[in-house]
């Protein structure tokens, strides 16, 4: 939050200097005479970069280049001199101020966007549903266990536990200054969002608040499927969030006949470190993962 305040102050100072630079007189002569239209272009550029997602959601180079082109087009159309007779210094001054204003506006817009996105993630407004806790989802869990028993179909429970230091590194600077409870909530909700994007519609993600974990209930997933899915979850969280997670799976009925037993077995396995796959092993494993899973579909 402090960085955002400083950026806002810097932007206000830059705008103040920009609109009052003509007051700087040297030898009773107005040495810098910026065209009125340039002031308008500078103001519109700042407002556009802050208000329009097309400018701040992409690389800084795009708004920088676009507004420099707008400036040059104005100079050419209005037949304003660009070089010669000292005009080169005025041109450099105008271009420099325009670039500075766009850069500061971009930084401010990015901070506002990060804050807005963080609030949306915390409230889970952008995933369209509330992340159920294990206690609240007890009925759904029992129903899936009964269904697997009745039809003698496999079902897996995967425990996902983020590494604390890795999670902290992934949090953006603004959220890091918030309260620790909000930090934890943000990180877990962001992780859950990525989970939902990669899992099947029938897969369920629950939050184990007491232990700071996510639980994936994956019907129709046997032991091989759950192992592949767990490794896929680890790869996706590193790729999209730069967060390392530990995963372990337990499958009905091989590892237990009740949800609690499956949870205990998965947690027990979680304590054992699993070495990362070699390149050859990873290629062999990806061959058995249907393409739709890698696209966030079904297995």
C-alpha cells in the first residue's frame, strides 16, 4: 500500500510540473513553450492508461509507443516544427514528459488492478462459487463415498499443502502489506481457483482451514489417475503461480473404506517426500494424461 501511495504522489508531482513548466522563465524569457494540445494529449494519456484495461493489462511498451505515435501524428498534422531553431529541445522535453506520465500512470493502474484482483480472489467473486470447508461439505462427501461403494467404482482423495516460503514469494507486494489472515485467505483462494480450472466438473475442491490445505475429491479416479492428477496439480501451480505444493493421494477401496481413513492415509503419504520426475519419466506420464486435462477438462 505504501508503494501505491508513493506512486500516486509521484504522478501528481509530475502532472503539476508538466502543467506549470512554462512558468520557468530564464532571463525574462519564456524558454519552454509547450503547445496546448500537448497538455491535452498528456492528460488524456494518463486517464486512458489508468481507466482502460487495454493499456494496463499488457506490457508497458504498448501504451508508451501508442501515445508517442499520437504525439508525433499531432506534430505532423498540425505542421508544428520538431527540429531546428531550438525546437529539438522542446520536442525532447515534450516526449520525455509524455513518457514519464505514461510510465507513472501505468504503474498506478497496475497497482489498482492488482488490488482489485486480490479483493475479487479473496471473496472468490471471480470463480463464481464459495469454497466449501470439509465440515460444510460432509453431506456431499458421504454421498460420493456411498456411490463409490454401491457401484464399486474408484474414488480418490488428494491433499494439497502449499509450502509456506514458496507461497509467500508468490504473493504480490500490495497484498503482502495486508493482515496475515487476509494473506493466507488470498493465497489459498488463488490456489483453489487454479485447481478448479484444471479439474473436471465432477471433481470437488474443499478447504481444510484448520490445517491450511485444499482437499480434492475425485470420483472415478483410480490409483493411477490420482497419482497422475496429483503430479499435474504440482506442475500447474508452479507454472501459473510459482508456488510449490506437496500432494499425496489415497484411493477407495485400496487405501480405505471411509473418507476419514482416506484422509489419514493421504496425510501419512504427504509426510514422505516425492522426488520430481526425470524428463523421460515426465514425457511418459504426460502421454497417459488426456489432452483435455491439460486444457482444464476431464480425465
